[in-house]
C-alpha cells in the first residue's frame, strides 16, 4: 500500500514539474526548413519575346457590291480556292435592269429634244441659248446611262486575283447595302507574302522595332523554323483584347501554308531588356505575367515577393521586375515556406 502511494505522489510531482516548465521557443531547430539558395544575378540578355497568332497573306480583299440590293447567289464558301476573274456573287438583276432602261429612255428623249432644238435654231425659231440647254440636257442624260451601266457591271463580284475565301459574311436572299463586305478573301500568288499577326502587351510592343528578326514555327511543319521580320506595328490597341498588334513577314521558302494556321514566333528586339534569369523550379505560381518567388537576404529568413515574368523557357524563367535589391532566391523547399520561416541551406 505504501508503495502505491509513493508511486502516485511521484506522478503528481512530475506532472506539476511539466506544467511549470517554460514554453519552448517558437522557432525551434525542428522548425528550421532546409532549402537551396542561388545568388540572384542580373541578366541583360533577355532578348527574346515570344508571341503567337494566325497566318494570313499580306493582301486581304473585302469584296462588296457597288450598289445595294438583294443577293441572288454566292458561288463560293469559306476555304474555297478561287482564280482571278472568277464570279463570286451576284445581285438580283430586275431592279438594276429597270434603272438601265429608265436611264436609256431619258437619254433617247433628250436626244429627240436636242435634234428638234437644233432644227428650230437653224430655222431661227429657237434661240442659241435654248439649243445649248437642250444639248446640256442630252449630255446629262447620256452620263446617267453611263452611271447605271457602271453600277450594273458592279452588281456582280469577281475575284480580283488568285486566293482563298476567308469569310462569307452574307448569304443569298439577304439585303446587301452598298459597300458592305459580302466575302473576304486573301490574295495568294507568287508575289504575295505571308504574315503572322500577333498581339502584344504595351511593354513588349515598345521593346520591338520594325525590322527586328524572328523565328517562326507552325504546327503544320513540325521541327522547322522559318525566318521572319517585323514589318508593321499598330499605333492603337485592339478594342476587344486590349493588346497591340504586330505583323511579321514570314519566309516559308518552298512550303505552302494555309490561311488561318496557328504559329508562334520568337522575336529578337533590338533593345536589350535588363532583368534576371532564375530556375523554373523557383517560381511558385504564375498568373499571366505575374508570379511569386521566395528570396533571402541573410540566408536565415525568407520573404515572398511578386515578380513580373518576361518569358518562360524550358528550364529558366526570365524576370524583368521584382528581384531588385535581393541577394538569394530559393530554388528548393519553397512549398514548405512562409514569410515567418527560418531556413538553413542544404
């Protein structure tokens, strides 16, 4: 019995000692996280800007009727290959034919009036001014005939050159207003040039200049690289996407691409971009051009900072902003860190 009481007393004393034991430090050695650090060094060779877009030819024709009317027929569909002079669309001819006949009748009457006035002037019955007015009326009527004949000619749409139908915007039976695009085609001939249209951010747009070199890849021609030049920079943002468009003229050599193919380009801007190059594993998360990394200045503590991404390559990430003034970047162990973490290097 005495032994049992002694044991209980010992347990009580030990429990009391544990309750009065000072709290251990929050940052105990067990909480120190092992990481790998890499010195942050500036990089002035971040010269590649990656863009993507679709292919088209240099010349795009938006074809329309000279006059308005009901569309009678459209002989092509999107994707069709057409030849120069091929009939593409027509308007119903009843209205324009009536206008031609009306103009011709007005011209015939003006001719009769002028002939009568000339004979009367010869008999001194009509004055010179009256005869001249009749001649002016005849001239106006004849010009009216030429006008409606011209309009009649352009009540049909013909292909201005060899190419491809990119878009059919109206169909037979619809009302086409004067100048409204009915079909759009890309001109594709031996003299035409292929271009890649791509949208850029304002920073990338400012870094690229006309004449900069680029390399283009197209999924249709795997493992092939095509030389290109920046030939155009838009001076206003696209109202839908907010990006700034550029055009690259691509030399496809003996290959024959198609309008609308997707392509990517690596543009070499003439102005070097000052920034930083870090391992891909150091990037925690990315959303568009923004991302986060952990940095350290004393090799003991870390801080999470936001960075601006210029480009993501196979094993590296090009950073143009966010790492200034920091000494080291964490390349391993980041998922276990927060701003209060203590670290040690492996």
